[in-house]
């Protein structure tokens, strides 16, 4: 049975106008996407988005070992390392804000290709840096590219995936991406002592080019985004191709639900809604903006404190550089394990409650970790802590962030929230450096713990629940006129 004939067979409760709206409305396009079983079309997207996010994480986790090594070699100082992190985060902030505008205006595909290209170019230039100042400047440009990866990667992925599978497959993207922390630590541990730090940047450039070519060749535009712009023929063509990949194998597509049929009927004759940037701060949407921003501020604060500063902290505690990087490597093995757990359990608990509970646990766990002095205990507790950190981080940025905002403004909402998270990351290095120099390691994690509690309270007050709902169910109330 052809794709179009099967659509008609499964839409027999719709009259001609309503059937036509399956091709010419956002809810119609969305209903067709959401009923697709998971197949090769989705797995291709999973690996494409996962490849981009792998690049993002790999670069980030090489940074911690890199600056620790440069500090030990006398090529950098504590102050310059702080600036390295701050300028990186400033680039992330700029990239996050720009990416939302680009992604909602030009499309998900073009935005991701653009920012991956910026990252590749800046990384290549960084390999030739003659001193730390130039490296910091290149790092800022790299940050602009990288800052777009979460809004342009995790943000739109849910637009392609059925609601009951979003958490699981977003977790899989995180699993791909977060194999990079131990790999990054291993590279800094093995490559830098033998060959120096420049080959690291050449290697990342090479990987970036491969990812860009694959994205260019195989990534389709988001049909939901196309439909939100009134480009229904293009959206229909992409969805029809996806449907055909199933029907050619004899797979019978499920019926469209009664709820989706009603939404399609309600949309008939209406023009696509175009939301301005200020819609993020209206009465209808402000709580979502606050929640997503708080969730990502918490994520960046805890992730960057633990992963980026751990090698430097261990060096300051008297461990040599190589052993510090090794202990960090062992702790970071908890990252992919945490993401794996998210793929298994992320859809079994409410998103909002899950984030709150994890933040409160992290507030205590970080403090406990800061008290440890024995290497084996540091590695074991660090592994557990990283497992919890990455379960939370991916729940917040790869699942919740992409659900909280309407398609019409999803990347601007994701970009703004990510930018708020980046502000936390910009401020954090100088605070951490100051606390380390003045009052020691424990005070850093007391500060982090207090912040986690505050963010948990904000999410509790302002957050919405999104589990097992279509993106349109979650967001129709804030876009309806």
C-alpha cells in the first residue's frame, strides 16, 4: 500500500478538507510524525545529532585537562586558566543567543551546519596559537560555534520523535555525546605528554569536518518547523519519505488519535502562528522560560565545576598532573553510565520531579566528594557523582528543554535558556578560582550545593510536566489566540 493511500485508509474519519489538512497544517504534519514507529529514519537522525553533540562534549572535556597541563608546564597561570574558561563561556553565550534566532528563522538544518562550520574553523586556527592569549581568543570563537550545539542539537531533536519515545532517544543522543568525557580525558592523558596539545585540535578539526559532511548530506529539515512557517509541501515531502520507508517494508502505520483529529479540525483555515522573541516573556510563557533557564543554569554550574576544574583542583591538592587527569578520567566514566540510566528510566518518572530530586541529591553529594582525600575514594565517589550529574544534565537539556517551548519559538526559547545557563558558566570560573585560592575546595562545593537547592525551588514553583505528551499538547495553550 502506498504511503498516501495508507494515510487515507487510516484517516477515514476525516472529510476531504480535514484529510487535506494532514498535509497542510502543523497538527497534521505533527500527527503523521508522531504515529511513526521508530525505524531507520529515526536512527539516522539519532546518529547525526549524536555526532554533533559528541563534538561539543569532546571539546569541552579536553579543555579541563588541557589547561591543567598548560598550568603545570608554565604556559598558563591560574588567572589565565580562569580567563580561558570565562572567554569560552562568553562565546557559548553569544552562540546560544544567535543560534535561536538563526534556527527559528532559517531552519534547524542550516543553523546546525553554520555553527559546526564556525567551530571547525576556529579549532583549526587554535592549533597554531603562539601563546595563551591567542589560544583564549580562538577559544572564544570556538565557543560561539559550540554555544549553538545544545539549542540546535538537543532542542529540535524531539520534533522528529514520537512523544512516548522522546526521553529514551534523547537519552541515546546523550549517550553518544557523553562517551566523549572519558575519551577527552584519555586523549589529554596520552596525547599531550607524548606529542603536545596542538595535535588535539587538529584531530578535533578532522572529526568536525566528517560530522559536517554527514549532516550536509543526510540531515532533513524539521517537518514541524517547515509547517510552522507555512511550507507545507516541503514538510509533506519529508514526512511522506519517512512514511514510505515503513510502508515499503509492509509496516502498517497506526491510526491518528481522536485528540489529534480534533486539533487538526481546530486548525483548519488558520494561518500559521508567528511568535516574536518577546513571547518568551509574556504571562503565558514566562514560567517556562524561567524553569528552562534555571534548569540549565544548574546544569552548567555543576557540570563545569566538576569536570573542568577537577584536574586543576587535584593538582593543587598535591597530585601530579598525570595522576590528576587519570583520576578525572575514572570519575568521568560515570557520565555515559548516567546517560544510559536516563535512556532506561527517564520516561518512568515525571520530568519536573526528577529534576528537583536530582538537584537536591547533587547538593549533598558534591559536598561529600569535596571532603575526600584518598585517591580510590575520590575516584569512586567521583564516578557516582558524575553519574548523577549527567542523568540530570541530559534530562534537563536533551529532554525537557526541547519540550518546554512551541515549535514556532523553540530554538529561541532553547537558545535564551541556554544563554542563561552560559551566564552561570561565565561567572562560575572566577568564583571557583577565588574560593580555591582563599578558602579551599570544600567551600566551592558548599557554594554549588546552595545554588542547587535554589534552582530546585525555582523549578518546583514554575515548572510544567511534559512526560508522554505531544509537543502540540504541551504548547497549544501558549500559542492559541
